[in-house]
């Protein structure tokens, strides 16, 4: 439910940050490792009740609310996270903007989703997952060439990324360019 990847594990390693090293946040990370969204939600609520200015707790809460498709609550938590996370913490700022982009994408509010992706990319332009989300937004908007551009950006760093191959194949298929789609789909098989 919460994509386990290198970025999240890196962020969890920041436990030197006192806001991430509370008893409740430790329980949140334990629940995360056990894929237990309900426990995460419980301990995030406890953390925010005892430390209402913990922007990191709000960031995680936004992710959990998105998992439960509680988009209003997720956006509210994300906005609180941006209010309380220090501006110098670019990693968490990026995570919050990326989370907001995924929420808006789910809500089919593509312009807002695109705006959040672009904010995330300004913080760190070399984020594969943000380019993947933006490529999906462009696809949903019918802007296949822009979607392709983001997929090609990913391919510069991760040549055989299966999601990228699927996306490029899907875009070519939507344009009726079946001869271009087939090689991408073949890489996935």
C-alpha cells in the first residue's frame, strides 16, 4: 500500500531528527514495515495529538489517508505537513508534493496534480517516481508526447524500467502507432 522503495528507506534512516524519533513515530515505522495501515493511522493520530506541529507525522498521515481514499483528509494532512516541515528538508517537502500529486491524480484534478509534480521536481529534478506520476498525468490528459518525454527522462537513468516500457508502449498504442508499441511491450514480457 505504501510503495517500499529506496527513497522511503532513506527517509526512515533520518531518525536522528527528533520529530521522527518519538515513541509514536517508532511505532508508525514498525507498522509500516509490517504493512499495517490501521496501526500506522492509529499511531499517527496519537503522535499528532501529542505533538500537533510534527510535520513529518502529517506527511505520513497524508500517505495513509490516500491509501484509504480519504482524499480531503489526505490533502489537509499534506498541507499541515508543508506548514510544519522545515523548508530546508527538501526530501520530505518532495515527498509531500509527490503525495499531493498522486491524490489529485486519483481525484482526476490533473492541473493540480501537474502543479504538485512540478513543485516536487523543482526540489529534486532527478526523481524517477515523480516523473512516472507526471507521465501518467500527461497520459490521462491525452498529452502523449509530453508523457513520452518524461518516460524518456526516466530511461536515461533506468534503461529497462518495465513501467517506462509499458508507458511508452501504451502511449504509442493510443496514437495508433502499433509498430512502435510492440517493441516496448515485448520488453515487458
